[in-house]
C-alpha cells in the first residue's frame, strides 16, 4: 500500500465513510489518515454529519402534517 495523499483522501472521503470503496482504495485512505491529522479531522466531521442525518431520517412527521402535505400534492397533481 502507498500513502494516497490528501487530495485522493478528501475526494473519496464520503465513499470511504460509507464503505463504498474497493478494499485497496479504502486501505490506502485509512493508512493516509493514520498519519494525517487534517484528513482525520475532516473524516470525523463527515462521520458526525452522517450520523446526524441518519438520526433525522428516523423521525416521522406528525400525522396532521403528513395529511396536509398529501392533500397539497394531490391538489397540485390534479392541475397538471
């Protein structure tokens, strides 16, 4: 494995955080981050942001809001 460098690590960070890279590419990025404080910090921010979005997606809207949105969608669809 070779150190991939900051440019590659940052360009592929989202895919890395979501385990969407080939093993060799993920290993290169992990190796790079083991020695690069800046990329490690950026990965931490990405992880925290991903977790916050995942938590927000688990929440459900109140039923009355859902009903209002569906009614409005039906209204807009009926005019097109």
